[in-house]
């Protein structure tokens, strides 16, 4: 298995098309031709971790990731993939292994470095089945996504008799969604050496500084429908991100990302351009002052918006 080396993960939810794919959710239509330069630039800049899931375009994101990484030494990249309970094959003896094996084929690899249970719909059912998948020897680390603190603890209880340690948690985490701080999950992960991967750090572009009331997200996309109505409430926070970015001579997206890194998380950033890769590479080295952090958090609280996704298991 490949050793993780990058402080930032590249998210591929917006790569490809199909059900829950990049065209539907993000208003994109990206394939290998569009994304080759992105992957090449990422690896050149030391960003070697790619996060995908079967449910992102029902395998289309996996296919693209596999094709683009096929020209690189497998030991030089880290692949993170997920079992999504809502998309399982009801006829399979072990649905986790069934989806996992399909992912291996689409990715063109014989192992996956980090494999996740994508949501907490049935901890008691799916956790024992991921044990069987892990025991195939084709998985490096086990993680869970969209699980709250009590569910994370229960997963570890189920794994412990098999001498398996829960290695990572992947949850929605941003200036606008700080649930994992409030419910104690982030502190628990730090105390138990569980890596916390934060996704939607930029809230699907709403905190990138590129969009506001006058420059909206694609209106027909799911993210446009979700975030465009929020921009009036986010006016002051976006202005602060832009102001701090100018002071630090970076882009606003790097400020929001640096905040998440400063909280002790490993951000997953959705990337579709070389420019975004450069942002990701620079954000890992950006340090915000305590005053800047406090200002951003207060403005986020004052915005009073709720960005919790309907797929999330947190209360």
C-alpha cells in the first residue's frame, strides 16, 4: 500500500457524468481529456492522494481516476474509495466486497489504499461486512464517512475483535459546517490517532471567493440551487475571505482551506483546473493568525446558514 504523503487530498466528485455525477451536482462535464493536465500538475506538486466513490457518476469518476493514474507508478499515488450503502447489489453475498471488486476493475488496480463506508445508514450491518473486505488483503486502511461520534465509537467496537483499527473519518467540515467540532468528534479523532478528512471545505465553491450575489454558481446545478440563495447572508464572510487573501497574497479558497488545516484536518478539495491544484499546493503552507481565525468563525456563525447535506448522518 502507498504511504500517504500529502497534507491535502484531491476530490473527484465533480469528475465524470451520470447519476450523482459531476454534470448533475456541479454543472460540469469533465472527462480524461479535460483532467489530464490537472492530474499531471498535482503529482508534479506533491499532491498524490485522490478521493473517489462508486456513487460519483455510478463508477464514472472511478473510471476517469483509473485512466489518468494508469501512466503513473501505482506505489506513487494514494487512492481513496468508498462503499455506498444506498447503491449496493442486493443479490451479492457480500455487497461490500461486490462493490469493492467493481471499483478495483474501474480503477485498474489490485488494491485500494483507503476504503470507506460512505454513510451511517446501518452501522451494525455494514461494519462487519467491511471486515471481510479488509481481510482480502486488498485494502490498506479502513475509514467511515458521515458518521457522528457515537457511530464512530460503535464502528471501532465492532472492528476491535478482528484486530482492525479505524484509521480515518471523512466528514463535511467547513467554516459554515462545524458540527464535528461541536459534537466532540474532531477531538475524539485527535485523541485516538484517527485521521480526520474534511470534505466540502469550500462548500462546493461557495467559499472559493469566485462567487457571490452578482456572480452565481451554475443555476441548473444542484450546488447552484443550494448555495445561490445563501449568498446575501454570506456577503460579510466572503468579503473577509477576499480581504485576508489579498493580505496574504493568495486566493480566498486558500484562506478557507488553511482554516480547515489549522483545525487539524486533512482537506479534500474538489479540483477541476490547474489553477485549483496550485491553490491546494500553496494552502498547505499558509498559516492564519488567531485573530483571523476568530473573525472568520464569528462571521460564519453570524451568517446563520445551514449547509448540512441530506445524505449526512449527523444529528
